[in-house]
């Protein structure tokens, strides 16, 4: 049984686990196109990009709202809330990134506002993820954030079943049948994502569940052990994480904000004060003990990223788990990861180290804490280019694929 809480200093003996390598033929440079035609089947979900409260610029095309986790024809009180940003990049025509939050009952404010969304606080983000690809953020499972319902989950099978029911409805609503699916998340998403991806791969229906790659940042993938729990004093910040004030919760509790993003009227918390969404703890095995190696073997496209300044989950714990995990018929990496900086990020010094074997890539990122995209957005953007197959290697120099000239 796992029982995970937000903000523990953990030594994680993390884990990770081989088809034709999707990075062998990286896409050539493609210029951005004009925005695609708006989604015709879901006008009721459209967000007015120039009407978001306190935001003085147009965030662009997006769609938000709730969809049931079961058949839409059946009355269902259990729904997942999403925010979907279509891309203007022609290379993204048949793909979508699903970004899931990590901490149990934690929601996605830090993704929209502090990581790869179109906003940085209420300031425009200069390199938002939709420039590169289609992306959807989902509050899950039921009971998290704006995702309301009357059921809880006992294990990751329950989580996967909820998400797959929601996802089938999303695919039908937005007519994205057959799209390649890439998962990204951090922290406890290292548990959520491999279980969901594995269930989709087991289902085998590529019309709805065409899982093509997974990236987990600073992940929980094995049993945790708390070495020490403490905080140094830090300056108060409304949008800090963890926040010492109620800023993010206050903003999303505003009725005008909830109306703008088609969210249910609810008392919103960044990290829920309610009991754990797993009433008896997560009763599933850690992903590193089964589902993650299976996903690696079946996609040949899994990236584990770890910020070297993360004192919540330690990079060495992830590497220890990798070395105790079997995928592609072998245990662990067969050669030691490089100790020389070889992770190339455009217009920056080498950002860290990277090592790939049998469909698994392990990246250690300099100057990044628990939220890699927040602290080193250029590195996170480059990693996503690699996950999507836009570049052949993280050691590859050169500009970002979405920058001309």
C-alpha cells in the first residue's frame, strides 16, 4: 500500500523499464502554419481567449469543461475537468500531449501558470507548449480540482478505468480518433501515467488509445522512504509552490474565472485539504515494478527526467530503480550514464546529462528542482521535442524546431 502526501523530502528508489525507435527518423524543420479550423463538434467548450479575468492578452484558442468518465448517454455524476489547447504547428496534426499533475489531489494551476501553459502568472508565456503540439491538462481522478463526483479510487486500475472512459468521450467530442498520444507528468504522475498508458496499450484500440510515448519528470515510481522533512524559510509568494498564501486558490475560486473556463462552482484548492483520494491508500504496486517496464517495451519511447536540485525526490533514487528494473530483456542500463555534460539546449550551456538504452532515456537537468519545466523551460521544451520525434537525440545541437532562421 502506498500513502503519498504532498511535500515530503523523500529518497525514492525510483523505477523505469523496448518496436522501431521513434527517434531514429526525426522530423525535419517545419514552419508554423496558420491556426487550424476551430473544433466544430465542441463549441460549448470554447474559452474566450481575450476574456480571461485579470489577463490582458489573448491566450489563443482553447477549450475547457467537464466530460463524464462513462458513456455520455447514461446519466453520470462523475466527471473529469480538462483544458485543451490546439496547436498551430503542422507537425502536430495527428498527435496530442496529455499532461497530468502529480501530487495526490493536486490540480494543474502550476501547469497553466508556472510551467508550459500559455500563462506565467497573468503574464504571457513566451514559449507555451501549444506552439509545439496539441496539449490537454486534466484534473484527475474524480475528486481532484474541478473534477467532481461521488466515487473514490482504491488503486491505479480504478484510476486508469476512469481516465480511459473520459478519454474516449474526449476523442469523440473533438474528433481526434487515431491521434498519437504522449503522456507527460511529474511526481506522483510517475505512478498514474504508466498505469494509465499500460491499460491503454492492453486495450489495443488505437482509434482511442494510440499511446506512443511517455515522459515522467522527478517521478514516484517505487516505494518511498522519508529521510527528513523540513523547510528552510522562504519569501511569501502568491504563485509560489508550495504557496504560503491563497493566491492560486483565490483566483480559481472566483466565479468569473470558473465561468470563463467552464468549471463547476466549487471551493477550489491547489492541493486539496480533503482526505486522500485513495481512502485506504494506493493499493497498487509501484509502476517501476511492472507497468513502467511494460510501457517501455511496447513504445520504445520513455523519458525519465530528474532535476538535480530536487530535494523532494532524488535523482539517484530514480537511477537505482532503473538499475533494478528489467526491460528489453536486460536488467538496467548496460553502460554507465555519462558524467560529462551532453544534454544540448539551444542558446544555453549544456543543461545536464542524458543516456539512452533500449527505448528508455534518463536525463539529469542542472539548476532544476521538482518542477523541471518551471525552473528550466528551455530544457523541458527540448525534451518534449525529443519525445515527439522532432529531433533524433538530446545530444543533438541546433535550434528549436519551432524557431526559423
